[in-house]
C-alpha cells in the first residue's frame, strides 16, 4: 500500500491510478485525514458474451441446466 500526500497525488494522478489498479493507495491530507483509493470492478455475468445474441430467457436457461443435471 502506497501513501501519497494530497499534493503528490494531485501532481502524479496517473501514477496513483495505475497503482490503485493493483492494490490500495492512501491519500493523506495536511490535517491528518486519510482516504483510501482502490479500483472497483464492474459486475458482469460470465454468460454475457459480446457479439453473441441468443434470445434465451432466464426460465429457459434454468430449465436447460436442471435437465442436464438430471442426466
């Protein structure tokens, strides 16, 4: 975890964001307050495949999974 002062973080924002991609970065104000910065990941379904349009409803998908488990 890297710690930057507010002024350093402002001057080196691109570097701070690059470091936050792989872990946590702390930014410290002059008055002692600290703030944590880390990357957030967008929640995506593993079944959401770009460019593939199947028009399968949730009910049909659940039914197919249950059927395959019965075999």
